[in-house]
C-alpha cells in the first residue's frame, strides 16, 4: 500500500457560543477532497468510531489514499469536552455539529455518520439548516438511531413499558441531583467486574459479542460523569424529528440497525426508512446497539460507499 499523502493527526478545541469546549480529532490529509464527520452516541466518545476512521484514511475500504479526511469529536460533556452553559437538547447538539464543521471543514463536500445520539445530532442539523445540507452534505449514515418517539412512558404504551420508563426517569433524575453519591456507588461496581460487563453486554450488544468490545464500551460508559448521563436523558426522550427530515431526502442515506438493539429497536430504523424512502436500510440479525464496534466492517462499508458516491457526484458536476 502506498504511503498516505500529507497525513496529519490533530486534536483541537472548538468553542461554542455558550462556552462549551468541544474536543475535535482530525485524521487524514488536510487537502483531501472529501471530509467524513462522525458523531458518537450517549455516554460514549469519538473512540467509538476508531475502526472506521482508520479504515477510511488507510485505503482498506477501497478508497484511494488521500481521498478522505475524518473528523470526529466528543459531544459536549463527554470525553474531553465540557458541557457549556445552555440547557441540553438534541437541537443544541445539532448546532455543535455545525460549529465543528465550520471550524474543521469549512469548504467542500462532507459525509456525515452518526451513531445513536450522534444520528439524532445529524437529524437536528438537517432540520435546522436544510440549505447547508443541500449545499455541503454528500451522504449520511444513520446507525442505531431514531427520529423520535423513544419515550415509552407516554400514554398509549403498555403498562409494563410505562412503569419501566418511570423507573428510568427516576434513576436519571437521581444521577443529576446527587452526582457525588452516584459516583461513589458506580465506583463499587467498576468495569473490570464480570457483573458490570455482563450488564453492559446485555443492554448494548447482541448475543455472542466479543468480550473485548464489551469491555471497551463498559469503560467508555463508566468514564462519562453520572450527572452528564442523567442530564442528557430528557433531551433524548424529547427528540422528535420524524416530520422534519425533508432535507435528507435529497442525499444518499444509509440506515443500519441490529435486531437485538434494546435502546433503539429496529422499528425506529424502519420508521426512518419510511420517512426517507430513498434510503438504504440494512438490518443486521443478532446485532445490538453498538454497531460501530459489533459490526465495524459493515458500518465502514456503508461509509465507504457513501464516500465513493460523493466522489462520483463531484466528478459529474
């Protein structure tokens, strides 16, 4: 394989108007004609996309060396990013994505990839800035995510689901109100314990998942502050963009979901596919919520295909 051209790996800070300091990672040639921007999910970090970022810039996915630059960042409050001063909402995360792109990829086509809350972030950007999508966005990958209706505690849901949702709301409120106590309790059950990993594996992965994936994910979740976990929960439950996705109908979209996903079950992917009738939907049997880890090659292939389509479209313009 020929050496990569003008490759740099950098980390910088992008500051939002409300004072959030977002840690942004860039990998690949600075003069690449296409930029891939990857948004991670709730309680995770940009490291979720490590496999895809490496594959995209290395040429392993069939893209020419030097063709792609990859940008990933830590969502506010996660990893090395601070919370800022505004009340949390998915719409605010969409604004953060716009700031990251403006600062890190101010020109040229972009392919956006979002896992879970990261996919919601992309939908928020598309709803708020359809003109930007039309002008700059050449493709979108929505992975294990939802356009809304995640709150099963609302009237109309079965009693069992409403009771479970009430328990989750109470737990998340406790994390926000008593973060120091929550952290002391979390310290008693660290990720190295089999019980902890078993719980993470059951919630976030399909059966038979590689224990190394489960371990990595458990450590990422455990590193996210308790009050941040709790504070984001109402924002995710309030997210509703199913009727505001028109801008994404005009660009190539891939939707991926696992049949064993407990957080954003397949019905959410199918709802997205109905709202975006031109999108490609791939449902992965037996896979859970953490598709960037559990189905890294499949997710990478979809991103690579979007990149190739973006390059072909640029050549024909």
